[in-house]
C-alpha cells in the first residue's frame, strides 16, 4: 500500500521554479571574433559543484557547421581531469557559487577556428580537478551558448524564464539584451518602454511584478545606418509559494526525526503552515522552521500556502517514514 501512495504523491510534487540562468555572458550578444566572458552559476543544472569548496575547471569546444549533432564538439582544447591553470574558472567576488571565465583575445582565436568554418555555439561542461564532480545543464545535458557573427547585425534577448512559463510575483526578473553592433536599443514590456540605450551593444533591466498577468517583452534595435531587428519573449506572472529547503518534494525520514525547512511566497504575505494536524501562520512572506516526523510509518505532508489577489498558491513537502 505504501508503494501505491508513494507513486500517487510523486505526481503531486510542486514544480520548482528556476530563478536564474546557469550561464550569463558579457557581452550579451557574444560574437565569434570578439572576447567573451561567461558567468557560471554552480547552484543550477546538476549542481554537483555547488558549495564544493574546490577549484572549478572548464571543458569546452565549439559546435560548428561541420558538427554532425550537439555532441560533436569541435576544436576541444581541454583535457578531462587535468588541472591546467589555463582552464580554471575564477570565483566572482562576493558571490557564492558564481564563477567566471574569459575566452580571449577572441573566441575564434582561443579555439583556433579556421576562417572558412562557422562557429554556431559554445559547448560547455564544468568539473572539479579530477572530474569526479560535474556541472551540467538540467537533466545532465551539455551547456550551450549561441554565438553570433559580428558582421551580421543581430540581437539577443536573454530572459531567465522559458517562453510561455510562469515567473513568481515578487521575485526579481533580470533581463539582459544586446546586439552585435552598436545600436539604439529599446525594451518594451506589454508595449510600455521600460529601458533604453543609445549607440550601445548592451541593455540591462530588472523587473519585479506584484500582480498576476501575461507579459510580452519586445526588444527593438536600430543601427545608425538604418538596420533594424526586433525580438520578443512571452511569459506570465503568478503567485508562487515555494519550499526552498529541502529542495526535494519528497524526503525519507526516521520516526521522530527533526526536519528543517524554509519557504517563501516572494511577496510579503501571511504564510499558512500545516503539518500532521498542526496549523500556524507566519507573516512577512518567508519562514524557516522545523518539524518532527511522526512516530509511526506513513506519509505526512507539510503544506505552506499564501493568498494574494484572491488566489491561493501552495507548495508541499512529503515526509515518508518507514
């Protein structure tokens, strides 16, 4: 019977929202014949390197027009498991688990790319010194960064929420956009101009929403000689309650074991907390506390909920004893 209950509960585990991108770049629209700095967030993707207290190394190559598929890396200059200082990422000051690496003097020169071959993507995997820990994208896939041709006017709109997905109210949405050539850049949110820059290749904007709805971002770019590009990105915003720790929606426990948890609604709301017949309320939109697993085998649920604009959202932690 317990196995049946576990199968049912596994279907009820709340979706965990991605709050950032595993890779961000400078510049926002990286070109093959320009310098490129990447920033790697080790807490995202497979996250094996999060809090590893280790040196982090890059394993990299290019996806070109000669590649058969995304696994067919070209011009790989790194060796797995070798602790070469030239391949070591640098920790970003003041930012836990954030690392940077620069391809210089240009991406093409770094990889030794022939002039008659087109680089389409940068391929990446991260590791500790001996390769026993890996940093890959969600699901264990390689990480890819699109590359652009500086001779062709293009734009890149980088938004840390997938097209059509939901972004939590109250959580800052950091938007990075740019172009391969200097241009007038304008960013619109539902046809309202929210950010602009003149004669620039980069435009940054942060949005924090307090009401649910749908949004279309639109980047409009125009060069001094009249070339234009428009790019759009659509998503929605909604109230989200998330149990941030433990990250798993279902955890095993011993009878009477104390379990620490943290939860947030991202907005300063009252949180309703329910576990094993006990109910409480916390103000301010975030809570850190502990519960004790029941003294009998079975499945219990910690439920954290909040209400905003007449809508209630909740997240659940399933505690399995026995």
